[in-house]
């Protein structure tokens, strides 16, 4: 869990998806500080718009 951290809301996935993201594989190389987006996750999970 050293390679992921929760920072400012509005720049990537919301922190409430933290547990669902852990264990997923990135589809692209991610630079340090890159906001994570759903399209970057290996196994696409149907969680992006649960609460809409």
C-alpha cells in the first residue's frame, strides 16, 4: 500500500473506492502523483457511478 495515497478530491477516483482499487492492475504506466481514473484500472469494476 506504499504506492497509493488519498489526496485532493476532484482529481481522480474518490477515496471511498480505495478498497476496491487495491489489488487491481494498472493498464498504463503511472507517474508518481498521477490521479487514478477508472480507465486506468486493469479489471474494470462497475463502481464508478454507484451513488449517482
